[in-house]
């Protein structure tokens, strides 16, 4: 291996938003994560529904107000089709 081309490898503490900390090896010196295996729903089995802005209600309100249009779209008739109709 060539010298001075590889980054330094450190043992660092990873800090999660839930307060959990654990050690891993990394080239970064400080790592903060939003979610870890101690608070992720897949590992804990507890579902946290974070609908802080009412996204579901906002979606329903947005698309419930629009009526479905049943109008037929106008299609363009090409010159060849016009010529065939005339014959």
C-alpha cells in the first residue's frame, strides 16, 4: 500500500437522537444519527406515527376537493386521416 493516501481510522462514539451511544470504527471523528437500532420500529416492534403536520389529512383534503373530469380529450387529426376521410 502507498503511504499517506489513506485516511486515518478512528474508534468513535456514535450518538443517536434517542440518547443511545455505541462505538464503531470510522474515518470521521464525530457521528450523530437520527435513529438507531434501539429506537427504530423494525428492531423495537413499536410503531411511532409522526404525523406532526397532518400530512394524511392534508393529502385527503387536497385530493378530495377535485372532481374527476369525464370529458373526452380532443385528438388531433393528421393530414393523412383527413385525406382518407375525403376519398
